[in-house]
């Protein structure tokens, strides 16, 4: 459990950019709920899009630091850190481009751009939540607040640990694994599993074993899951009997990549590169019951036309697809007996830099 807590704490620190308040930015999407489920989903998707795209790109990186496969039962264990580089255009989004139903700028003449999760630490513009009063037929403002800030950090970092072992037919089996572990009821839990294969291609080329290069095909799939509790403020005057103790944010991510690898070894130095394809999807859900302010629309209710509290359940379920499709990377590896140090850079719409250490023998 102590090791799990260290790994998970490291994961949260890396993922949310070394800031004590950064982790709260993921759970800050609960403020969007005040605008109702439809608006909350639209806002959450664009606010978190840079994180989803960057995290998905990270999961598809770091699978290999050479095209050469292990001998039978040769192995290595690799620990790495990845950082996706987000484009500057993804630091903000424009409310005017969203078809929001119950939210509008408090100052219609003011700016309509607001930070995404990676944007400025300054809060966004003030917005009003409004609904039509069925008694008067007029829009009525029932809440106002500032849109949440970002973390002012243009990178989406994440760690990874994986093991690779040589098997039959010059094929490596690669495993990424962290058991689904609850670290703390206030922090949440996380789990990860990934599976990959790297297969030597030169064995099918006559005289391929004599060539001074290595060529292989790699496929890899990774799945990540995490949950964290939420505690949305409830007005003591709310008389609802709904269970408000099961609020949580749930994050799932899946990624797949296929690459052709080429490498050349020069004594202690190996240079390698790859070209390939990747895709990823990050899903965010807010589960549980959440109170929002609305206007009573039932003419038979004694509170008709007045502000009341309504409970909405599981209000947000968004999917963020990765930005990258085609990819190319280049890198190096330095070998010191059983220890290797490597780094590589992936060229794509969301570029990714990797730095890692591996221990093992071929």
C-alpha cells in the first residue's frame, strides 16, 4: 500500500503539473453543472480537451527505445516520463462558439474567451445562469459566477512503467500494469493496463541478419481508469431526500498505436526512429446526484414561478478523441551494461517528449 500511495501520488503530481491546486482543476468542472446537464457537457468537453488529447498522446508514446528485439527470455523494465506539448490555440475557448441553453455572459460587451484547463490562472469572464420564468414569460437570472481558471502550463505530463520480455519468433511481449488501487477515500483510485508486441521484420528478408540495422513492427494498447470523490456544496435549505454522498468524477482513457521502428547501434549509442498511426479517447463522467437552481414550471405546484432546487443525476458524460493520427518519432539510447538511458520526441499535432531509464539484458 505504501508503494501504491507513492506511485499514485507521483501520478497525480505529474498529471496535474506540480501544482497543489492543479488536481482540483479536473474536479472544477462541477461548477458547470449549475447551467444544467446539456451546458455542463458542452463546457466540460472544451475545457478539458487539451488534457484529454495530451494524455491520450502520452499513453501512445514510450513503447520502445530500439527496433531490436530481445533474445528468448531477455527482458527489460522501463520507467519513463512523458510530456505532451499543447498548441497555444488550445489555451482558450470562445463561449460564443457554443450553443449554450442556460448560460450567457454577464457583460455581453465583454470578452467571451475563457481559459481551458491548461490556460491562464486568471478566472474567466463572469456568466449568468438563466431560465425562463413560466409565470412572467421572461428570462430570470438564478445564479452568476466566474468561469474556472486553468493551470497556466502548456504541457500534459504523465509517468509510465512497463516490462518487456523476449519470446518466440523474435517477438517481444510488453506489459504495462498498475492494479486498480484505492489510495485514499479523499484522493480516489487508479488503475492501468497495457499490452504490446514488437516483432522483428528483418528475419523475413533474405540476408536480413547481416544488415547493420534493426527493423521491427510494434503495436500497443493502453487502458487507464481513475476516480476521485466530489463534494458539491448543498444549500442547507434544500429539502431534497436525494443521496448526495456518492458524487465522483470518473476518468477512463484508451489508446492504440501501430509503428514501424528502425534503429542503428553505434557502440554505446543507438539511434532510432519510427513512423506509424495512433488514436486515443478520454472519457470523463460526473456520477451521482447534484443540486441545481431552477424555476418551478408545474402550474399546480404552490411554488410555481419561484426558484427551487432540482436534483440531476450523472449530468456529465463526455468523450475527447485524441488529436494525433499519423506520427513520427526520433530518439537515442545510451547503453551502460545493464542500464540504458533514452530519450525521444514524437512529431505530431500534439508532440510528445519522453525521457526514461531501462534495466535488463537482451
